[in-house]
C-alpha cells in the first residue's frame, strides 16, 4: 500500500542543500536521497511516497557519501500512526505531528512582571538554576496574591503543551470528545540556558474550583507522541488513585507559631529515626483514626514523649508520595508531594510546628538516587535520546531507576524540592538516601549545600547515607555533610556479636577510630559523623547478637549488649542516632517498621528508663557533645585506656576509655569507660585531675547529679583520687561507665 507524507524540517543547521536520506532496516530497497519539494515559514519540506508502515531518515548537506551529515544519533524513526504531515528540527531526533510552537518571551520577564504577586512567607516559587544563569523557573502550580494560578512546566522538546483540569472539563486535544474552544494551550518561554523550554499559563480567579485538579497534555517530545502527565512539581496528588491528578495546595493558610525557633547546632543533635506508619501503628494510646499518620506522631510530640526521652531531632523516613505504600517509602514518584496515607500537607506542617514548640528539630528523608518503577511521571517524560527513561534517568540501581543527578535540569528540580520543604514546611534539614557516588552524582550535593548555606538556610542540617563514606562530602568540615558512619556501625556490630560483620572482625583494629569520629578514615570534623548501631536498614543489636553463637543467646546477654551498643553510640564523638523502639532494646530484623508498643511501657520498662537516663546525660553535658576538627589537639579529649597502651592501661584488651574537657573550658570533666570483652578487665586510670569522680551511670543504671537526678557525690561508687590516679579499676564483661569530676568528696 502506497502512502504519501509531508516532512517539514527547520534546517537550523543551515545546510545549503538539505537532502533527506531515507532508509529501512528490513534489508529491502527503500533507501534514497530526497530533495526539498519547497519552503515555508518553518523551513523546508519534503513530499515522500513510501510503501512501508515505518522508516528512518536523516538530513545532510548535499548528495553523496561525502556530504556533511547530521549526527547519526539523530536518526528519526517514522511510523504511519503519526499521520501524513510531520515536523522535525535540527539537533533533535523527535518527530512531531503538530507544528511546534515558537517561544514568546523570556521567563525572566514574566517573573519581573509578577514578582509583586508572589507570597514572601511560607511559600516557595521555584527559582533554582544551578547553571549559574539565575533563571527563575516558576515551575509547578502556584497561587498568586490576587487569587490567580500560575502554571509552569519544564519540557525542552515538546511541540505543544496544554493545561487541562476540572476547571475546563479536562478539555484538551487528548479528550475523547474534544471541544477546542475550551482548550488552554500553554505558551513557550525561554528559560534555562535562555532556551525555549518552559511552558506557562495563568488562570484568573473566576474560572477556579476548590480543589483545583489538573494535568498537562503534551504533544511531542516524550516517548509517546502525545500523553497526559502529572506535574512533577505537584504538592499533592488527588484521591483518584487511577488518574493521579495534581492538586493545587495553598501553604499560606496554615498558622505557624514557630517564629522564634532556631535550628540546633549539629553537635546538639540526638537523632531519633522513625517511620510515620510504624511509630504509632497499633499503639493502644493513639486513637485508631490517627494511628500511622502525621497526626499520630504529633500527638506523641504534644504528650512530651521525645522530650522525656531526651532526643533533640526527629528524622522522618520518607514523607514523599509513593505509588504503592509498602511501609518504608524509599520509592518516591515525585519530590514535592506529601504521602496522602500519612495525612494532608497541613498535617505535616502541624507536626513540624509542634515539634519546634517542644524544642525538636525535624529532618526529612529525601531519596534522590532512585525512584519507583511502578508509577513515575518523570519516566519517559522527556525523550532526549539519552537512554532508557529519558532526561531524568541514567541507568538502574538495585532499588529502581537511577536518577540522572549531576545534570543541571535534574539538580534544579531536586534542590527546588528541598527549598520547598524548608519554606513551606519549616523543616530543619534533610537526610539523603543512598548518596554514594556510584548511585548519586556529588555535584548535586555540593551545589545543594552551597545554595543552602549561602543565602537560603545557612543553618540547614544535611545528612548523607554515604556508605562507604567518602571524604568529598566533608566540604570544609564544619559545614559539610554529617554522614551515617559506616566505620562505627560495622565495627560496633562486630564487637557486639563477637564475630565478623560486613568485613569488620572482632578485634581491636579501628576501635580508636570509630570512637574518635573516624577522623583517620574519612571525617574532617566531628560535624561530619552520625553514629548508630541501629537503623531501618540494619538489624537491631539484640537480633544481630543472636547470630553470633550459642553463648550469646541468653536474653540477659542480648539485653546487656543492646545497652552497651546504645551507650557506645551515645558517647562516641560525633552525633548519635537511634531507631524507633531502640529505647526499649527490642529485637527485630532490618527493614521492619512494626513496633509492638503494647508490650512496652515507659513507666515499667527498665531498659527504657536506663536509655532515657543515658540520652539525657548526653543532652545535659556539653563535654559529651564535643565539636572540633581535632579535640585531642585542642586539649579537650584524652585517651585513658586503649588496646594500644601498656597492659595496665588496657593494652591488647577490647576496652576503650577517654576523658573529655581536660582544659576545663566547658566547666565539665567527663570520663567514659567501655569493655567489649566477655571477661573482667583490670586497668589503672590516669584521670589527670585530682578529687572526686562521681559515677553518673553504668550498664545497669543511670543517675545524674541534682537537679536532673538524685546522685550523691559521696556514694561509695565514686572514684576519690589525691593525685588524679586510680589503680586496679575493674571493668566487668560487656560493661560501660560514665563519671563526672565533682571536686572533693562530700
């Protein structure tokens, strides 16, 4: 069957004699050079008769093999479903079945015209441009002060884009019964790199409904010739799971009361990682209707649970929308939308507001390295010929599609996401999932830190799960990323289970490094380290200890090891993190968010009361929260017992101990002693400062000095020294101690 097609070509590469080369790959005879049939306002056009359902074509300057060809990667593939008239452009492999739009103006001019209508407080109008050109994108569906809506959409390859929603009966060219008079075609503007790539339109108040639901309809430039897509910048998805429409959200309606809140310094962080579902699911003290939601967590905050425990920051596992919520949430489909199962955007704002009122920072998990494979509006959205998935993707990970971080347009979107959560949700910072350079380009993380620190939120908290740890994320040290410390976690698990763990063995190698903020491994400053022995990704200490042999199976041994692991985490240099439920010493496998809260009561649970006392020691004493490039050099940290000292000071034993604040600048002198061996270890202690050292706690009990506790400095378990030395101190198996200098006895 013969077909006739007209192919338009803009010839922006200015070929003098633009010839179209046409071929098929079935080994047959359709292979020819075609000269233009004429010219029009778009460029030149070719009339082609053919007898295939599909063929490929390229352009070159003149006939013959020696002519100047386009890049062979631009080979275009036509199929008869595109119709009998198509348009193509130089430097694009895309084929359009509609005439591509021309750009009208610069997006910068639109920004300047509308700037007075932008909300200043609690609202973020996207303006990130990591290219350095300072192009404000205005992306997303944004509310202006006059009540109108500004819709902006990034797509550098589309021919036409339409806005469609419940305000125009979802009319667009893709509607099953299209009514052209109701179409809302978006205008093309010069945006990033001053190239035509941002589509924009504005709706006046009289046409709006509540809620406003919308989508974009794209003609050309995606893998499909025409398609509906959700706005990647949507703040919320509709309740219609099948259609997944974008929903306009007005963040300015929430009444914030945290105007005097100050994000804490890094050294003051005591982090509690929790999952919104798991933290209150099946909690008998939480009403059924708010279990597993933002409101459930907010209730616990109001009740003072976290303040009593002593933590200073909540690290929320991912709050972004995922297509199929399976519990953990590490499979986002977009980056600005909040997970509907957790509650509304205002519910999250209420959580943050109440946390700040209670003195708690809020850190949210961002997953920038990979996305969902189930539903993802970014997938195949921009067919830039770069490979599977299009512009936003580059390969795969074991968890899903790998995001093309390091690409300016992609980084713009991800940084915009962080700015939006800071401005509209008042979060204090972010923990970034799977940030090793194998999975995520560190160009993004460096640029993100620079933009935040320079002028957006200088005190932002930035934490990276970068395993194994890489030094480049330290930046200048004090202002770098706090990394989940692989060195600490793996070594503490090996010590506690008395066997190999992830390449670390049950020896004293690296034991000094793990407690001295891994300085000789990767960190430049104590700010660069988050220590932990449990997380959502790791087995609990009790579970892991149980894999170490029969002699570790007794419950009392597991309990003691869990305490020793928590004590090591809370007292090591760097910032400590615990995972929800760890305060009860529970036993569970990795990637479990369920906590059987009915089994636990903070009033009667001995482990909880001990853990709360330990955590509050860290919170009370600044000498336990050192912040420095090198505390030893500054004279505020000294080793007391170590495996590398003489035998009478712990030599060749699995013990470690140190003093903090030897200079007395903090007004506190603390002593920490830990024994990971299954036997008693006797040591001589050089405490440097004569007088009375009061025991604030050990592996069994924590009792602070007044007013925090009722510890009597004259108790017999204090260490009284005349010359600052104490001989023959015995550390029982699996034990730990905290002492504070208190002058003379009495």
